[in-house]
């Protein structure tokens, strides 16, 4: 049975000191949990604060929001997988829709990053998703299959180390959310593509998160879907009480 994974993507929010305050509150809001994996994904400057909190609560894992595919070199402003591993970071978000749309990252760039992350021992949270135009044009499956195949090209033995995050672009930061049925349909299709890439046994082991305005009001129904294995949470994760509630509701959904 796939263990649910909840990841708090803070995006470009919270300073180092604000992160310390958040995490002090967060660890008092939740008990020690074993039914779900929890990943805090702060900006690079707040990673040390998050690591300090994870030492107090061993079940928390730390992630990064991006990385470069090279180990080192003349890439001003970039961070390598090697640098992240030296900080004991476990996960890294790759291919987020904001990286694709605002910073021009292509499937080929994302593929290089996924391979570099796996080579360094990081677990990629590999994001895929369609735009509103693509959904309205009935291109959802075509878009998702293309992103998966290109993003995971050349990756085989490490596929189960990859977490996929289905995030329909039209539901990110908009307050709109795919219905549980829409999300489940997309997740089931993603798993079928993974089965074609590898085999059904491997596909059944890979965790697929949902991302797109997840909050305490909608998370429980989403988490009850057969193929939804967690959530990549944006805005609602910036409030420690809200994110703690999302964890509790997820545990209730799988109880």
C-alpha cells in the first residue's frame, strides 16, 4: 500500500526567522505521525531552519524548490543537487508549473534535472499538468503523457524513487480545484502511462500527489481517491495550523 505524502511548498515566502516561528508552531500543532510522509519545502534561505525542526521531529523531511542539473560550475545563482545533499535535503521539486511558465523550463531541462537529482540520491517531486486551454480542448491526456515520457526519458531503475505531482495549472493559486472525480481520472491515467513506461508493478508503487489549491476544506475527499497518494500544498501550507489540519484530515481519510 502506497504511503501518503504531503508536501508544503512555501514558494518565495517566509524569511529564515519567519520559518523558525512557523516551525515552532507547527510542531506543537501535530503529534508524531506515522501514516503519512510530511515534507517541508522552504525557500533556500530557510532550509537550515527547517532542518533544525526536523531534528526535533524525525518524521519531517526537508525538500528544495529547484536545482540545477550540473554538479558545479559557472552557473551564477544556481544550486546543485550536491549542495542540497550536503544539507541533508531529501526531496526536490522539479518541473513545477511556475518554473515552466515563468522561467521557460522545458521538458528536456526537467529531464536533465530529474536524472541529476536521482544520481545524487535526491527524490524528485516531478510536476506535470495541463493548462485551462488544454483541458477545454480535450488535450489533458495528450499533454500529461508527453510531459511524463519526456521528463522521465532514460529513467528506469529509479522510477519508484520519483514522486509525481499532478497539478492542473488552472487550479494553482486560483482557488479553483479539480473535483475529486477529475483528479482521480487524471491520476489513474498517469499511472497507466507509468505502467506502459515500466510495468504495472512499478507503476503501482509510484506515489502520485495532487496539487492545485488544496486546503482543509477539500483535502479529505481528494485523499479518499484510489490513485491520489498525497498533496503538494501551496498557499494553505503557509499557515502552520492549516497545514497541520491537512495532515490530520489526511490521516482521517485513510484510517
